[in-house]
C-alpha cells in the first residue's frame, strides 16, 4: 500500500509539473513594486532597435509607475505574424498594445480583440487622413500608426535617358496607363535580358497593396463601401479593366515573373514598382543611378497611391487603459515619429513631422511626400479582409500567368461573399 | 447452546504480486498516456466537435452549433475537390516512385565497397535538411530564366520549361523534388532490411545459376517484404500530408494546381480563421488517410 501511495503521488506530481509548464503571465498586471506592466508586439525588422529605444525612454520617464516591454515577432513573407495574433487571441494571451497591418483593423475590431481608442490620441488632427481612415471601423478609431507607406515608380536614370524618356516631375504630369505601358515596352530589351518593369510577386499582402491603386484609379473597387458584398466590385467591369491592363505587361514579357530580389539594382530592369521603404536599400547600390516618379494613373480616373503601415491598437485584454493610452501617445509624439521614420526612411504619418524633414521637399523624396499627403488611398475595410487579400492575390497570380481576368475575379467574389455570409 | 459464528472475511492488507505489477505498469505509463491524451486524443476529439460548429478563431466565445453545415459546404466546394484530386495524384505517384528509388539506392549503397558509405551520406543528406530550405533552393533551380535545370535542358537542346509557373507542370515538379528530398530516409530503412537477408540464400541461388534479376526477384524482395510494407505505409501517410512544398514554392497555384488538403486546411483555419470549416476538412482528411492505410494493409497482406 505504501508503495502504491508513493507511486501515485509521483505520477500526480509529474502531471502537476506538466500543467505548470504552460503558465505564462502575459497580461497587464501589477508589478512587485506596484507599477503597471504593459506588453507590446511588433513585427521584427529594421525598426526593432529604434522601437526598443522609444520604449526604454518611456520606461525611464515613467520609472516606478509603468513598465513597458516590447517583443519583436518574426514576420516571414506571408502571414506568420497574423497567425501568431490569431493564436494569442484564442488563448487570451494578447499583449496590451498590438501592432497590426492596417487592413486587419476591421477584422480584429469586429472580432472584439482590439478596443476603440476614440479620444485617446493627442493632436489627432496632425495625422494624415489615410492613417485615420485605415484605423477607423464603424465610425470609431481603433488603430493609429507613426509611419506611412506608399508605392511609387522607381526608374534607372541612365536607361531612361538612353531611351529618350523623360519621367514626370510633378503630380499633375503623372504618367497615364498608356504612357507607362509605352515606356515599359520601349525599355524592354529581350536580347540583353532587360525587363521594362520589375514588380515583386510574393504570396502575401503585397499583391493587393501594389495593384490596388491601378484598380481605384480606374474607378474600380474591391468590395462595397459598407463591406457587405464583393460581387460586382472585385469582379466589376472597372476592376477587370484595370487587371487586363496589368496583364498586358506580363503577357508581353515586360515584367519578369520570377525576378531575382535585386533585378532593378543589378540593372536588369529599367523601372520598378516598389514600396517607399525601398529607396533606403538602394543606397547600397551606388552604381545604379535612380529616380522616383509617381504611380501611373488611369486615363479615366484620378491619381491614387496605396497606403498603410504597421498600426498600433489596444487589445481588449489590456487592463489599464490609461497607461496604454499614455504609451500609445508617447510612441506617436512628433519626436518619436521622426525617430522611427528615420530608421527606414519611411514617410512619417504626421504632417507636422514632414516640416522638419527638408529632404522630403527635394527630388526624389518629394514624390513620396506628395503621394502620402495628396493621393493616399486606404485598403478596403472589411471583416472578410483575410479572404479577400489571399484569394485576390492568388487570382492575380493566375492572371499574370495568362488566366482569364473575369473568370479569376468571379471566383474571388464568390469566395469573399461566402465568407461575408458566414460571418452574418 | 452453540454459538454460530459467522465467518468474517478478512480483507487482505497486502496486495498480491500480480496486482502490484499491474499498478506499477499503469503508474509508469501514466505520464506518457497523459501526454498522448492531451496532445493527440483530445485535439482530435475537439476537432471532431468543432467541425459541427461555426467558430471564428478570433472570437472563441461566439461559436455555435450548426450541424452538418460545414460538411455540406465542403462537398460543394470546388477547391476541396481539386485539393483532394491533387493530394491523391501526388500520393499515387510519389509512393511507388519514391519507394522504388529508395530500394534502388539501398541496393546500390549495400555493396561492400568504401564508396558505398559515402553514397549513404550523399543520399541521406537531403533528409536531414529542413524541407523549407530544400523547397526554397528548388524554387531557384526551377526558375524559368535563370534556373539551373533549364540551363541543363538548354544544353541538351530542350527549350526552357515553365515548371512552377505552369498548371500542368507544377505538381510534377513538386513530385520530383519531393522524391529527391525524402528517398534517402526510406533508403535507410530498406538498407536495414537488406542487411538482414542471409548471405547463404544468395550463395544457394548462385549455385542454382540464378541471374542478377532472378536473385533480386526471388531472394531479395521476398526477404524484405515486411520492410517494404512498412515503407509503403509510412510513405503513403507522409504523402497525404503534403504541405510545405506548395506553401513555399507555389502558394497552391497556379490555378490551384498544387493546392492540397492540408494546404486548404491551413488556409481556412489560420488565414481565414474559420476553425469550424477547417476542422471539417481535418475530419474528412483523417478518414481518407485511415481508409487508404487499411486498404494498403489489406493489399500487402495478400
């Protein structure tokens, strides 16, 4: 009997030890000396060091009151970061402040994992419209970001000169579709293996982000304004027309479907449709002289450019909302916005920050500034955004490989509408 | 008067040796059983339950019972049928090819020469490399313009092939690289089987004047039949789980030509956060694998 007792105790202890493993306190809690603890998640990247500095400065200022801890999560080139947020939401282990890509705001807000931050943001009128629009869901502000982004057309100065092409210098003169297509065609040199344009084809968020302006500029859309229906929008005539236009580039071999990551930098592509963050990387290739011009516009539409960067929201598991607001505002002061934006040379999301950056008034960065301030367009706000982004991305890939535009986009509409119905 | 004494049954205070042994066995296996239950049996049971629910991953409190809705939707979903077809196609090709290649390699490196052990290392090294790394490398090899494979084909006068960019070639390209990556593992198992075959059998066959083929057909194959059965079953189960290659190399495209059941499960579960629907896929997938393994076992027995 004694032996049995010993054994069963041992067995129970082993179970106890097991259940002990899983315990992790990730929520805001009172620290040992009475200070509030705040946790933050941000995707790992070039800004990590700068963010760490901002958080350290915050902790110094609030010594003994609030202690913030930021964790950098690897992102990968797909949706690894979003997967982590989903998993944390399920197990109730979300941090107090969570960074998210702009278009996910609606999905997270609708699921109730982030809470409104209406009235929490100081000097909210200083932020550019696109940031506020992207962070708003059902008339409430849920997220805000210190930086913005855009996509512009980078070009190889020498190649364009040789071909006798002068890129537009002002927003009003921005290339129309036909002009852009003609330039790409002229610059493509199949014998030398030079492509007219380079655009990345990854399997994540990028596709809807970089092709969006072509669609919007043509008067097309991805989903109804209220997010209730994709049919007639993502497969509507204007959207189809826009993608048929882009398909011309791949059909005629003006774009490499499997480019090397440095095709433009190596002089194997004359132009590049790329994110605003890319120009900082181009500094590493001093042999290639480059410039930036505006995102081409549809002949029957307005000038549009993509927008959206990593935005901060407050999760519903945040206990101390006041402390969270304090930290949120600290990250978004003019000084810190400038500091963070400087790391990747991203455009700041505050108009008053731009005035401090003389460099952004000159070529080539003025192009990016113009786009952020004048033509930025947020991505669609819908709770079915993950389905839309994924299915649209897959459809566009098929389109670039020669698929039928209408047929592919019809499939997207059907999938998205199924998802919308499921949620209602 | 005589007192009647009812016999009192005295309970034994000490356990018999047998009972002690049984309890000891249970106690020792308890940690393993608990782990197995928590991480295998429980999730399977939960998935089964979730497959009858509408369940948004971000909103666990909002789940509700919806009966067979997920299954009805699943069998009407064109992508599910495509994924099923692709998975079966992959399995049907990979299992025989990979097993044959593995057996061939095993026979090759079973020779008693010094190069053989070097060969073992060569053929086994892709197995220890992470599949993600292998998949990324092969994406470069399959590149249309600058890929090594197309350069080699050009050398023999064959035009550039689209490989991963073509709906007709993408799955075959993935099959080829999968066989290359995984055959080394089955080779090792076959090799262990080959080492067991008694040398005398070959000597006897030689005395009878058997050719190389006859020796292989009548000595080697029957002697390693139990190993072959094992290899076929694990390869089948592995093949059904195809995910990393399409995830890294093609994203299920072009035109869903490399979309598999597990890919679809991941996409719906994690990206679209539709836990109910992806659980239904998991349940159907579970039964497909189970039935296939049972059929295979039956065939192998004959």
